[in-house]
C-alpha cells in the first residue's frame, strides 16, 4: 500500500503538502518499487482550466501526485489555513530526480520540445548526470495518429523517468490518457524545462524565484503571455471570494492510493 500523503484541496485539486526533499524521497521509492506515478506540477492557471474543462479536473483528481509548482497555489493553501510545506518547482524536482538517478543508473526518456532542443537537452543531462541511461529521445511535434509509435518507443525502452515537455494543455492530458499503458514509475510534464536545460531560455533570477515572481519574469521576457497571465488575478479573487467554502472543502486527504 502506498504511503499516506497529506494533501489540501484547492477547488477540488488535491495538492501534496510535502516539501521538495520529502517529494523526492517518495518518488525515489516509487522508482525502486517500479510503481507507476503520474506527477503533475500544477499552478493556478491549471486549476482554473480544470474548473472549465471536466476532463482536466478528472485528470487532476486521478493523478498520483500533484505538487505546488506555482506560487499562487502555495499562497492559496496558506490563505485557507492548510499550508503546504513549500513550493516544489517542476524543473527543480526534475533535476533532483536525475541526480538520484545518476547514482542508481536509472533509465531516462525525454519526450517533447523541438528536435534540436530535446537532443541538446539529452546531451546536457548526460554531462550533468553521467550515471543515468538515456534510453530514448523524441521531440514533441507529433500528431495523435503518431501516438502509438511514441508509446511503443517508450514501452520498449522501459524508462524509470519519463519527462514530457509539450504545451501545458497537451502534456499532462497525454500522460493521463496513456499512463496505464506506459507503466513508467515517474511520468511528469515539465513544460519549458528542456528549453532551460538546453540553454535556449533562461530561468528567472534567484530573487524572482525567492519572492515567488517567476511568472512576472516570464511575462517580462514574453509579453505575448499577458492574456494568459490575466488568469492569475482572477484566481486570487476567486480564492478570496470563496475562502469559507474552500476552508470547508480543504480537509487533508491522501492522494490516490493502491491497496
């Protein structure tokens, strides 16, 4: 049976309360036990999308682990009186898992981003974590008709870690749709992380990260994201407006467990 993971529900989405170190320890055990997990690194934009798209909400509720990647999710949990230990950024979680994988000879499969980006990312990861086995690399530009080809490649490679870097609207639903067939111990959407590892884009400076303002840095670097970022104040206002209801619904509960 899986260990109980304390969680707080924010508009029905169960966020793990574990800090980074505890999260890594939990997922290392999942790999050791070859226990498939879909890990979602969620933020307010994803919560709001789940409220509008029933399929996304179902995916969130059935995820094996949801970590608070966005500062807004961390704020909301604290605001309703059920704080999480800390923010768990997906890119940092990915690097921690690769670090452990390097000591254990884990097999890694990368799926996503542009062809040149994912190739450079794979090479860079092998340099940083020489103990890992890079068993597969696939860019993210494939159609639904090519899903079977990609699934076959992954299942044949039998990775311990599968990182999928596609659009936010695509990567996690894709993993959810096929996770029972993929059977990878850790299947995680990592967004633009490959671009950062490959050196195509830069992560926000430490000060921005410390203050929970990575979203602002990204907006300054990519003004075209302004429309999407408007969701953040809408989320904050919704949390403030519905605080009482959220407090009643936020009782700690374990993430989905297996008997």
